[in-house]
């Protein structure tokens, strides 16, 4: 039995070492391709583009600042839609949800926002972020061989990326997330890669659910090292209407002790 166990242990150890080496090599080539070192030298970046949903085109902008600040602004039917994260707290403004005041995000929404706010991308220093990464083999996408890498987050979210084995860009991801207690799966397709200041980005991102396109983001520009104040990411204070203030004052005004007697 010992003679049988020892070869198995050596095989498992060998497989683990090869798997780790393969992941390191794939990610090293990926980082080199997208210009990760140049990205690390930047402190902020902004984007501009449009979101296409059915027959609607919604212009948007986004702002990013190290280490984990993010904000997106979109305009639809003359109304502003905002999502923001200041590194700790998240908030949003969505008139189509019934109000124009900023509303704090839930803990679940903040956790998902951290993925979007990750300035350097989920693969960079993934171990420090508490993620685990696994190379699961290769798979062809439209006759292009891809390396399949599965990234797992502590909360159970799993993001599987398909990296072109020749050009080392991400062609597709499949995200399995828990949203409001429901298992949700979405496919995201990346294309039209272009360099800006030596950094490679997809200028088209298409999101599919059950094989159907639900949204496409088309970027017009990426701009690095722009001036972005921290205040942009902070949740604005909500000013109560004058009537509300007067009512509050009536309720909270102390009663004279002589009257109470």
C-alpha cells in the first residue's frame, strides 16, 4: 500500500506545481500584453462612451482613482443615473427606482462594486485580495484556443476568464454570482482592443444572459492621469425640504417644564 501511496502523492505534488507554474506564466504574458506596468504608473483614469440596450443609446462617463474609487454617470431621458464607491462605502442615484436623492448601497451591492472599482484588475495581486485562481485547461472560442482560468472570491462568486492563448487578451468571462439570494450567471464578451498610452483596453463589452445580449458598452475614449477630486466619489448630503425641517423642529422643540406641570 505504501508503494502505491507514494507515487500518488508525488503525482499530486507535480500537478500542483505545474498548475501554479502555468497560471503564473499565463498571467505574466497577460500582464505584459495589456501594459500592466504602465497601468501601475497611473493614478487615475476616466472613460467616455455609450450603453446600448435595445433601441436605446445611453451616454455615460466613468472615473477611477487609486486604490479603489469608482464612479459612473449616465444620462437617460434627461435624468442622471449615478453609481459610486469611495473605497469603503457605495451609493447610487436612480430616478427610475423612485427617487433623485443619493441612496447608500447594501453590503451585497458594495461587494459587487469592489470588482468594478479594482483599479488594477482582479488578477493583479489576487492572493492578497483573498482570491484563489485555478487553471482548468483550454477551450476553443470561435476557433480560437483559450486558456480557461477560474477565479473564486471568498463570498462564493466565481469568475471564469477565457484568455486567447496566442494574443493573451481576455475574450470572454462567465460570472456566477449570488444576487439577492439568487444564483445569477452572466457572460461578458470583450472585443475591439486598442492601446491608449501603452495600455490595452477593450472598446466594446457585451453582456449576455441565457445567450441573449442584454447590454453593450461602447467606449469612445480612455484618458489616464486626469484630475479627479476625492469629493467626486463621496455621497452628497441630502437636504431636507423646508416643510420637513419645520415639522421636525416642532416635534423636537423641548416643552417648557412649567407647562408640563
